[in-house]
C-alpha cells in the first residue's frame, strides 16, 4: 500500500514539475509569434446580417475602439476558384513531367488530344499544357475579381467566419475574453491557427450540417469500438493456432495486435476528416491523439479484463461501477507477460521507423516522373495518420502507462519501458530533428494532453491496485490506503486542469509592453 502511495505521489509530482517547466517555454513561444498572427483572432458565428468585412469592422470598432482594428478578412465561398486552382496545378504537374522527359530523353513528348466534334490528334505536350495553364490563369483572375466585388455586399459569397487583425496584443486578449452575444455560438473569438494549417473548407460549412455530421461521426466511432474487440481476439487466436516454437508463441499475439493497431489511426483519420469540422490540421491530430489513446487504453491496457465483448463489459461496469476494481484485479495480473512482450515488440517498431521505407518508396516512384529535387519534395512528409503528432503521442503515452500500471505487479516491466524510451530518445531525436520535415504545431496542446493522459493512467493504476489489495490483503487497511491515493490523484487531476492557465499569454506580460 505504501508503494502505491509512493507511485501516485511520484507521478503527480513529476507531471506538475513538467507542466511548470512547459509554461516557461509556452509563454516564450507566444511572445515570439510573428506579426500578424500574434495580433490576429479568428471570429466564428458571425450573424448573417453582419457577414461582410465592413460590418465586422464596425462591430469591433464599437465594442473596443475604431483605431485598434488594422485588417478584417472574411472567409468566402470559393469552391469554383479552388477547382480552377487545382486544375491549374494538375496541368502544371503534367507540364513538369513533360519537361523532365524532354531533358531525360532529348525528344519533345507528344500526347493524343480528344475534343468533342474534332478528330483526335497529337499535340506537343509542353506547348499544350503551357497554353492550358495560361487560359486557366485568365479564368482564375476573372473569378477572383468577381468574388472580391461580391464580398463587398452582406451575405452572397461571404461566410460566417473572419480573421481580424488588431494594432496591439492587449486588444487581442481583451477580444478573446469578452462575451459579445448571449448566444454562445455567435461572435466566438479564438486564437487563429497557423495559416498553412487552416482547413478552409471547414470554415465554409454550415453550422447545422456540421452538427449533423458530428453525430454521424460519434456513431461511427462507437461502432468501431464495438467491432474492434472481436477482431483483436480473432487475430490473437489465429496467431496462437500456429505452432512455430516458443518464440513465436510469446511474440506472435503481441505482434498481431501491434500490426492491427497500426491501421487504426488511418480509420480514425477517415472518420475525423469526413464527419468533423475542425478548423486546422493540427486539431485533427489532437482529436486523433485523444481517440487513439482511449482505444489503446481499452484494447491494450484493459484487453484482458474486457474479454471478447466490449459492450457486455460496459454494461457490467455501468450496472455496478464498484465492481470495476475487482474485475481488473481478477484479470490484469494474469497478463503481465503479455505486456512484457508488447514492450519488446515496440523496440523493433521504433528502429524500423529509422528506415523511412515509405518515403523511400515514394521518392523512387516520383524519381521516374520528376527531377531529383522535386521527387524529394513530393516524398515528404511521412504518413501523418501513423507518424503524426497525435498517433505517436498516443502510442508513447500507452507505453509509459504500461510501465506505471503494471510496475508493481511485475518489476521487470518498468525496466523494459525504460529501454523502450531510451530507444525512442535516440530514434526520434534523429528523425524529428534531422530527417523529417518541420511541421507547424499548436504550441503545446499535445504536451498538455499527454500529461492529462498520464494522470488518467495513474488513476487507472490506483483502481487496479485497490481491487488487488481488497482481494488479497489480510485486512481492509491497505485497500483503504489505495482508495485514499485514488482520491488524491482525482483531486490532482482536477487541480491540474484548473490551475495551469497555459492557453493564452498572461495579461500582465503584455499590459505594459506589446511584444
């Protein structure tokens, strides 16, 4: 029981110290944000009668001051323009391929053109694509001017979202804190994402369509939860049915689970992309982090307790929540060898990532169509479903929690987890810094989510140990100590959520000097 208390205190202390150190980096990062991003806000839910740049400017001028508004850019319906730009890019790519073929073979490439009402004929590829790009340039310019003229009117091509740039950061923070409407969905002012990460299509989607689509998304995720466990059990049984010796018997089930889990982020990304309206690509990774983490908690940490029917497990816990510690205590201690094997398998997956074989295959494929530098650009970045911030963070957190949750039951597991993270430090220290392309991020959202998940995992640890101590201890005192630790961690988790204000720069940092 005292060891349980020590683990809980250590996890809480380390997490809090890490968050305090993070705040220093976070505020330094916020201070260094470049203009205009540092002085811009994203405004959502603009009422229909205010959907123009002039109306938005008038609104904020009345609410704050007219001399603090620098620029207003309202989001527009640009589907036609986007299709034209995509077509131009496609033609430009074909032109590049033709020019590369000319450079490589020494002969001007030709291709067959089929037009309605005309006899199919061959044309010079480079000249043809150059002419087509020039025509589209003229159409794009015309469509741009049309949209610019329409945007001067209220409504029409204007959407209900905008970006407003202020003259100083004090008014940015004031705008984000004010309630401009009794309707919480109107005049919502938030921090804008990095421009390269904005998902413009989502900003143009109607609010009612977004709500209906998200409901379908939740149903899809629940269906994935319900269907996943039988598949996991089937893979494990299939691996166990093949007898290839003791090494296969020990590693095959965990390898099967690891391989199948590697496809899960792709499925989750498909659900998120198709059913959720998230304003920037990093928010997609953030949502993936949360869902993938909980999938792994249920189907990795709790897989032996759940059995082969996830819905039945949920019904049993819902009918009697106090039975959860006893269910975990009865099943999880039997599976410590499974988690030892699971961590060992993770070592190999990290090292394999050093090969970057997917990027290599893409580079070799594009090298047949483009010059080397262009092929290198097109081979990047790596697959963001599996190798993105969200997916990696979820896997690393689960590996850490395996060491925390099962460390008391089997002291070998924390050692294996330590080796795992030493390998991670070496592998990803190289990949992220030297090999992979730099990606924009949200400035710490993934870090805070991961610390939240570590505290949640520690709570799961105390629930497990409470059940074990109540079942096996000679009296109730060790179990009572563990329950006290559970309450301590629950309070620490709540305090962590409320105490650390990391999202925005403290007003005292900008009230005297705008940086």
